[in-house]
C-alpha cells in the first residue's frame, strides 16, 4: 500500500489545474446565525462535472503513461466518481467504463454517457458491483481507478483543502461528508501538513454509519448496501482511507435522514446553490451539534451538486 | 429628474460595500459549447437577499439622513426589490413597508417578513399597486424607494457591472434581463463610462415585451399586468430607465415562456446554481440568437435566485 504524501498533492495540483475549477467559497449570514459559527462553504458542487471527484479522477487519468492511457480507464462508483472519471477520460480522449448500480440516479448515468463514458449496470450491493467490475477489467485491460482507495485519487482530493486553506485564513475546523473516505483522507493529508492545528470532522448519515462505527471500534466495519438519501455515502472505508481517518480525524458525527433533507433544502433556499443530499450532511451535523462548533471558523466541504431535478427529496409522489 | 452619474456609482460602491457581496463569476464549458460563445455569468443570485437589488436598496437606505431614515422606507415591488429593501432597512434598523401583489410568490412575501419588513397586499396590476402604495406613504411618512426609477437605485445597480468588468477583462457584450430597467440602466451608466465599446443587450419575455416594443417605437409603452413565468419582469420602463435604455442599449431580444423554463433548468442542471425564471431570460436569448453572440465574450447578469422550491416551473400539478 503506497501512502500518498503532500508532495503528491502538490504534483496533483499542477497536473490537474487545466482541467478543474478553483471553486469559490460562499458564506451565508443566515446559516451562520443558525449555527452560531462562521461557516465557509467550499463549493465543489460548482466543480467540473459537478463534484470534487473531478480532482482525483483527473489526477489519475493525466498521470497515466500514454501506453496505459490508450487502454482506457474503468471504475465502479455509486455516482460522482464514475461521471468525473468519464469527464477526465473525455478530456484526455481515452475510453472509460463505469460499473454503476442499476438504482443509481438516472441523471448520473446520463452524465457518464454525456461525457463519453460507457455504463455497465450491476445490482445495488458492494459485492455485485465488485464481481461485475472484475469482468469488465478482464475484458478491456483498462486501468482501474478506484473511487477512493487509490493514492492518485486521494492526492487529487487533497488539492481541495489546499485551495480552501489559501482562500480562508485561520480556520479552526474543516468538516466533510464521509462515505469511502476519499475527500476526508485528502483533507487529512493536506491539512496535517500545512495546517496541523485545524481539526478535521467527518459527517455521515446515521443510516449508513459504518465509518462512525469503524472509528469507535478501531478497525474497518463494512456494511453491504445501506439505504440513505445521501446516495454518495453508502460505500465503506478501505485500508488507505482508514489509514488517514484513524490518524487525523477528530470525530465522525451522524445525522438522520430528515436532518439531511432539511439541511439540503436550507442550502438551496438560502445559499441559492444546488447541492446533493450527501453535501448537506456536514451542515446537518453542525446544526445538530452546536456545542462542537460554536464560535468557530469552520470550512464545510460541499462535495457535489448532481441531483435529478425531477425527483427532489422534499417532493412526495 | 436627476440623472445619476458614474460618480454616484463610485459613491454607491463605497457606501454599500459592507452590506453586499462581491459576487462570483461562474462559467460552464457545456453551455459555452451550446452557445458558441464564452459566457461569464455574474451571479447576483448569490447576492445578499438573493438578488442584485440588494445593491440599489442598500444605496438608497444607507444614503438617507438619520432624520429621514427614522421614518422608515416603503416601496411597491413584484418581489426582489421589496425583500432587498427589507434586508437593507433591517441592516440599518429602520422600518420598511412593502406593497406586493397578492399573487407574488409566497417565498418572497415570507422573505420580506423574514428580514423584518411589513407586507401590504394589492391586486396584481400596476394601477392597483400604485393606489395602495399611495395610502401607505400618506399614513407612514416613509421614504419612497422606487424599485428602479430612482437615481439612488440605478447608481447602486451600476456597481454590479463595475465588479464584472474588473473580474472579466475584454468583454464584447453584456446582457441582462429587462423589466423596469434598473439593472440595465445601471449597466449602461457604468459601462458607458468605463468600457464604452462593450455592447449592452437586454432580454425580455415575449409575453411581457413592453420594453422591446418601447425600444422600437422610440417612446415608453406600458402594459398593465402581463403574464409570464419571469415574474420579476412584468413592470414597465419609466422615464429615468428609458433615458439609459434608449441611449445605450444595442438591442432588446425576446424569448418564449418555454425557452425561459428550458434555460432555467439548464442552468440548474449544468451550473448547479438556483436561478429564478427572470435570470434565465438572457441565456434563453443567447441560445435563440446564436448569430448575435457567436465567438464573443459575453457577461450574463444572473439577477436573482428567489424561487419557491415547492413550485418549480417544470413540475406540473
């Protein structure tokens, strides 16, 4: 297992700069008043392909030799990594295959295809996903870019908090959603090097709380196919992300489905930005745990904005 | 009639700086490809109170003497000016009354009250609005801040294109929606002084095309209560805005209701920002008139993001 270093983050930042946005940081005085804290929202929903995963995917794709790149890339992904890998592969002009659960949002499948990638469907469980994926790789010889348990991907995600630290001085804490732990690991990698006093929190749906349970148990606990509106956060930690989470995360906070949808709608209404449910989990955790964040300057990573606009979680039927 | 000057814009910018955001400029390579142009979206939907009108309203409110301010401010508004005036009055701690059509979106009425203002309802016609408003002013002695036909308001709106010009070099054109013409007038005032080669376009719903008809006729034509999904654009030009429009606007382009909703959904989907229907009118006009904008660098003013999230125009029933 190769553990990426901060030098890898710096190299990634140079490599991906032409293909990703330096995303803005937004604030809301209304939400600050509700939270009793000063929140700085790092808007990766405004990133290329609508998610921070464009960073890690671009780093993996553009780091390949021409010979490896020619065989294309492949991944399995509950959504954003797949379409971001398709985006990056499209920018390099190489093939991309994404294995996706058949239950993934139609908007995400369409987006993978929109960037030129091929979608192969599997059942909505980690085990089915991995089995179908093995077939795809055997057949194509494509380079596997794991959604998070990959040093190239983690180094790419680490460029986000490097930007954030340059945009907002004197942060007390940063909070990001945790699914497989790629963004949290990149945040740990970068901040432990450039701003080691900043506390790092992760936020997770209570209905998919495997990372929180892993954190308390001291070893990885994986659930197969939990159900949550935050569809980007269903996957388990793996060895590389666990390495960073167990060393650098202060706490993992969990929130209910209702709290996620309420925080999501609050962000749409007050901040005028489209965030997907996973991206609302950190704000939900802040509002649920005011004592943890009161009076603090907190960076909040908004991880993505890919939703099906015809099926919003507050619209019944 | 006092015609505001560029010095008024500069004074406004200093006066309102503590109360408004310098909003970001966003781009979308997908939408650029569709338009065949390079579009720079000035995101006033991310402005305080969710609309550019926070600029003009703040300039009017903070320019009042203490004695005048103590009697409060009042206005009539189809929406964003009302809530932005309420926002600015709240920041100064003075009373604010807003006369609104009873058919205005509930979200906008709630927002006026949320910032501490008082809502008085009228019928959805310009004539009813003006009659009810006269009663309000007679009773309270409040300072009238017209939504657009007011030099303080126009000077405040002019700060938006001053920012845009500093954020994006070498623009060929700027396009903004036109209702009463406050934003367009502010844009004309500023750009005719600092970037006179930039062409200024206005965009308007075909179902509320009084400004386009006025522009062609050479005099103001006012419609009473036209119907359009772009509810911020129903009001007519007045003498002060007509002054700027007739002198500095290159053309006024009109679009259908379907084109507005389609452009709005496109912006939500690809840019991950919440824009109200009025704000989608310029993009709809660009997509409808590719020959006008092809190969150009175009500033597109996104005027606001105040929508009722439970009633989106692409959701039927």
